C-alpha cells in the first residue's frame, strides 16, 4: 500500500499496511520470534554490517514485526521515520537523551507524567542535561525560561492527569523561533484524535501500552518524527537497546487495526460520563477536553478530533474522600494503567504522582481530591452507574 498519510483513510492505513509476506503468503502477519537473521554469504554479512544492504541483521536493530508496527505509526502520525521501543518511557528517554548532549537544556511544560518528571529532574541531570518548567497553558510566559543552551521543548497535551491543553501551534512557533526541537507526548490523544506533526511538532512519542494496545496486554512504545532527528537517534537506540519484542510489536500492530473504532467508542462513553459528573453534588469540578465547561474547549476542538477517553474530576472531600471513592467502586478497576477496554480509576496524588512534593503536585494540577477515570468499553450505563454510586458511597 502506498505510504501516504491521509486522515480520511486512517482505518484503511492501520489495517492494510503490513510487512512483506513470507513465501507462504499468509493473510495475517505471523510472529517472527527470532533473535537474529541468517546471511547468504560473507559478502552479504559484511554489506549489512556496513549499512550497504538494508536487510535484517539482529532483532535488537529491526525485525519484521517491529518494522511493521513502526511503519504504521510513522504513517498514522504523518512522520518521516521512527523507532519502536520497549515501553512508553523508553520512547520518552530516547526522544530526550537520544537527541541531546551534556550541557543542553530542556524547556518542559510542567504537567507531565510522573515518570517523565523523574527523567527530567533526576536522570537527565546526571549527564548535565538540565530543565526548566513552564505553565503549558500560558504561552506568553514560555520565553522566561529560555537559556542560551536550550535545545528542546517537551510537552504533553492533553496533560496527565489534569487534562489541560497546550496550544500546539503556539508551541511550534515558540520552538521554531528559538531553534528548539518540539517533542510532544501524544499518548492520551493517540494518532487517531490528534496529529502534533500537522501543527509543527518535530518528534512525537507514545506509550503503546495505553490506547494503542487498548486491552492491557503488553508494554511498548514508539518515537517518530523528522528523518534527520531519527537518524541522529539511530546509534543511541541501537546501542542502548530499548528494543520492542517481536511478540509485543505483533500485538500492537494488530491493535492499531481497531484503534479508530475503539477511540470512537471510548470518547462517546467519556463524554456521557463527564456530563453526568457535572450534576453530582460532591464533585467540585469536572474536566473533559470537549466538554463546553472546559476552559480550553475551543482549543481542544481545534486540535483534537474527539475529546479522548480520560475524564478527571475533583471530589469536595479531598484526599480522604478520594480514597473512600476508590474503595467503593464495584466494577471499575484500580490498576496502574489506562487506555484499557476496562474502565480504570486512579487517585494520582497517592499513586502516579506520589513521589512529587505537595507543591510540585499542585503546580502540575494534581489536587488532593482529583480522580482520573480512563473510560473503558463497558456499557455506558454501567460505567456511569459505578462511578456515581462510588461518589455517593464515599460521601460522609
């Protein structure tokens, strides 16, 4: 199939792009469970190691399954090149450490995933890669944290877990004006709902573990973007070894075939849940990108095809009511994930963002009573009913 990005044909591209068939001409691509590949002769071995022959060498470098998965991600994100990684955090780390050097500086939107916060604040500084945080919702303030050695602007949108939006056009303009690489974590939106490269992003990273898999089965990630940046990252990725396994790549590639229909269903359920939560007396506020009450609803509709599957809300009883709420759930899962067919609820202040100080949590929008719901694919009435009964039960 012609590798031409076109959002109007998203489903077809996700389904019909596949690795070259074997001599058996299988309809569904098999799993290539092999660590290495045989050379026909010594000259072919030499040529492949020299980069003169593009054939396969070793599954840490490339494998038919990982090639198929990343080819789909490149096309669906409208990128030029990319790499499959063993996890979403491997993608974040490769996208930063693989493109930066000692002495560089990152401007980062403050509201990021807890582990990403650790990479920025604890790991990269070991190699003298520093950072400064900015409020992603206030583009007029970003320049205040620029330094002569700033080389990258990193952000998530929608943010985790507050579901604030960062204006991608403003971010692109800021990055280009200041000669920064714009790296966007697009995990929450997926390439079906949002394409940061259309708005000027240079690199996009994903946790395939979330909605791309969509069923809580495997760990995986992807980082895609400009060909020159991916070429610069090649040695880092191959040598450091964050390789995605052929089996996980096969699962993720298959999962992309249903991403569009799953996201449509996720989003429909999430919007209905958000509307219902607005009427709950124990809920101080609700955030959902396509909810009219969201302060950035217009921006969300401009950037995102639909509002996503995540809903956040604040319980008036704070952290204690948040814990009681989780304990009162009867169907919804309590687990360290999101993007599943099963609805999942999380209390970020005591789990995903617990390693941050209280001031850091508040600055990132993680308030004491904040609940994050990853809306699954169960019957809408069952999702709404379980969340609402748990709110009522938690009220004391």
